[in-house]
C-alpha cells in the first residue's frame, strides 16, 4: 500500500478528516483539483458541535480567534436596506465573550464550545496546517483524481497532477486501503460509484429557492453609511430584491447572496446595482470574486459507502444553507469516520464497523436536511407587505409586524442547540438501545442524555475545566462517584478484557455528584467521537459485550466472570 487512506477533496471536510487521521497515526494522501485553499467565502458558521471537534484536535482556540474582531457582536439583523429601517435583530455574544456566555447559559448550550461565526476562508488554512504537521499526511493541490477501482483488499487511484513550482506535471497511480470522497456536490467519487442523491431538488421560493448569485466584495463604507449597529448577517427586504450580506472580517469584506431573476446573467453593472439596492446607498466597493449556486436542495445520497469507498460532506448530502448545517454536518461525518477508519486499519474492528458509518450518518443527514428545509421555508416564503416600504403610520405598523415575525424566525433558525448537539445513533449496530423514551429531538431545545448513541453530555468541572478535556483520544471509560478508584485498580476481569478489545481505552474517575446525576450510571463507555457506547452500574459481561459491539465485533462467547457492582447513580 502507498498509504492507508486517500481523500478526494481538500475542502474543510477533507482537511479535517486528514488532520484527525494524521493525529491518529494513519497515513493519508489528499488530492484536490483547486490550486489551494478557498479564496471565496462559503460556509460562514461553525456550529457548537464542529467547535467541539475542533477542540478535540486542538484548534478551537485558533479558529475562535479568526473571522470577525473579538469585540464584534455577530448579530443577525433584518432591514429594508442597510441604511434604511431595521426590522429585527438577534443579538449574539462577541467571540471574546462566547465561552463565558456559554457557561452562564449551560442550561441551554451545554457545551464548552458555543457556535463561532468564521468563514471557511480562514478555517481551511488552519486545518491544512494541522494536516501537514503530521508526517503521515500529505496534501496535494492542482491534483485531479480521474479514475479509481477497488477489490477486497485495496483501492487503486489514478491522479493527474498539474505542474507547480514544487513539482512537474505527472500522472500517479496510488494504492490505499480506503478511499473517501469529500469532493462536493458534483462528486466524481459518488458518480463513479453510481450512487444517486435522493430527496427534493429545485424547490422554488421567493428567496433561498432558485439560482443564487454570490458576490465577495470590499466596501468598508458600509459601516460609515449605516445608522445601525454592525451585524454579522444583514438580511435586506427591498422593494426589488432580497439579499443576504454576511460580514467576513468586520473590516469591510462581505459576501452577498441574492436570488437571480429568470434568465438573468450577472455582470458588473447588475452586481453594482444589487449591492447598491441592498445597502440603500451607492457607495464604492471592490469586487473580489463571484460565483453562482442553487438553493432549494434537500438531497441525501442513497448510499454512503460502497465497499472500501466512503462519501462525506456535500458528496453525501446537499443542503439549502439556512441554519448553516451543510458544512457542519460534513465535519460530523468526518469525525464519525476518522476513528472507525483507524480501528479498521489497525485490525481492531469487526465487519459491522464499516457498515455503521452509513447506519449512523445517513439518518443524521436526513434529519439535518429536514431542519434546513424548514428554516428555508420560514424565511424564503415570507411575503413582506408593500406597506413596509412607505412612510407614516401604516409603514411603521407594517414594519413592526414584519419585525415581530422576523424576531421569531431568527430565534428559530439561529438559536438551535438541539440541532447542534442532539444528533443521536440509537439505531446504530454499534449500540444496544436502552428501553424507555428518548429525549426530544427539537431544533431549539437540547436535552442532555447519556443513553447509548447520544452525544456524551458536557459539564463544567469544579475546577472550571471541561469534562471533555478529560476524555482520551480513543475510547474513554468514565467512572462516576466511588466507582472509579476500584475500577482503575482492577487488573483482571471485564475491564482487563475490555482493554484488550479497546487498546486505547482511557479510564477517567470523576467523583462529582453532578456528573453522576447527569450520566445516571456508575460507568459510561464513551467513543472517540464523544458519543456514548454503553452505560451501567456493573462492569460485567454486558460491559464486555458493549466494548466488542462498539468496534463492530459480535459480542458472542464472552465467559462469565465476577461482576464489579456499585450503587446506582440514578
């Protein structure tokens, strides 16, 4: 084998996967046809869950320092135009205050890493640096995968590599154990597998449903002419067009999305007019780049893997970007897949582990695309009355009414801890579901649950540290209350055998009543991606079976042994 894993696509999902695999000692080669990381802003919102994964690989603080200035509040605001009437505003904490804000709001945002508004323009170079810092990881740009084939043992890939300052043009044939398609909505990998998208395509809406024009421009005078407080997102409802303008750096760089009219071709004059209409003033600006894309998709691939080839990110699902869920769902794909690839490559995994990727992530993609579609409907089908744009009492009344709805919508779309933190894998082949009802899966409320398959509940420890920082890079056995000291002293029995199954197992003892009540068990087995694999009050054959099942191995033939039991924490 030339390497363990080949990744096609060097966007945020591919680079995150490469970075984590590299940290796990897996040899990786990444190929992307672009000349480098993104130069045009696209994804602009990092969810709490994405930031938690960034924390795991050691970059959350770096990412949180990027994007808007640390004192710039990333508000979401709605206007007739930026210099016109403000209709509604959702206030959000600046990045310098975000973590302390999350601590104060831990009853709703139960995380050490609240959302952070920062474009992939800045995130990708950080991920690239982390990936390349691992000697086992190589990233190649201006390199196009043109063909691949697979058998029971390996995947063979043909790559055409353009000439660069560092290398001549060449065609390479590379063999790896696995191939991951992170190559976007037009994925060559997915199409080569014959895998189709399923779902809704081409939905039409007044906004966020049709052909969109995205313009990246520099116009610092926006802050001078606007009579309103700065915002991160400026949604404008003009008489001729609607627009979404996003502040990229808080210094005058913006990305504007507008829905194109039928048969319209964007040119410099139409761009100038659109920018002026959204701002409400004709100010100078510098056009940096532009692109077109299509809103109105709610699509999920019919399969997420075929043999030794897996799909992640936009190659596996395509969103209308309301709620910022597409990119963040892709990061979760990569986090789910990374530790499984490691286990498969190192010979720890059973057959069910590869199958579990689709079993876990496809339902998550269906869930998240449905949430995004609902957010798009809520804003895209809104009919703004003409009176909103007139002066006098009727105009004021119309603006107040529209503002009431937009304030409701802003909370529904952007205050979504349930979406960020509530993904669960109870139907996974890697867990045995507990009896009883699950916690609710709603967008705006996250209810912590330590049921197997759920994200391990986060908590702040008495010393101010995050519980997550105590978890290992591999599996973690969390011991609550008095259980921990005895468990750590065991050298025989179920724990010893579990350590054979899970050689990277970290045992963590936290004697904290709050943690015991939160997890409702004396022992909790937590996966590398921070999802619960098992919990119980006895280290017995059930625990051993759960350890085997967690890496896709059949929990059969386990010899009985003396149980290690402790009083229930529930």
